[in-house]
């Protein structure tokens, strides 16, 4: 079973780098990327909107605070779930690659038993 990061270890993207304006948190496993969106204060969850297409994802105000993306290439490390936004620094990308590699070895080891 592939483990996800706990809420305190997820990667965060802040609007304009301002820590009080968190846009989303995210983590990844070998097979998927999870995006956790916290709606602004006073916005009811029924207004959250999400539209997933093969080439893009639209997220806005209109149901569910979590978004899951399946990876086309299992095991590939994503530096960010959104092209050009919230890129991880090279050191963190290296840590993510090592964490995912460990998950892959554990997953493959359990299949051999």
C-alpha cells in the first residue's frame, strides 16, 4: 500500500509567496498526485467547482476539497502539480525522488512475498 504524506508534511503553494495565503497543499505517490484545496473563509463547499479533462484541470469556487490526478508514468516525480506554479526546490525534488523510490522498492518487495 502506497503511503501518502500526513497533513503536516505536504507541500504547500502560497499565492505570491505570502504564507497567510495558502492556495493548495499537495503530495504524491508512485501512481497519483493529490491536491488539497482549502476554500476561503465564508465560502461554502457547495460552491467549489472542478472540471477534469485529458489535457487540463479547472478548479474554482463551486463540492470536494481534494483532487486526485493519476500519473501517466508511474514513479515519475512531479516538481509541481501545476505547470509553472509552486515548483519544489531541487533539494526537495531529490527528497521526493528518494521517498518514491523507497515506496517502489517496498511495493515490489511485498509483491514478491
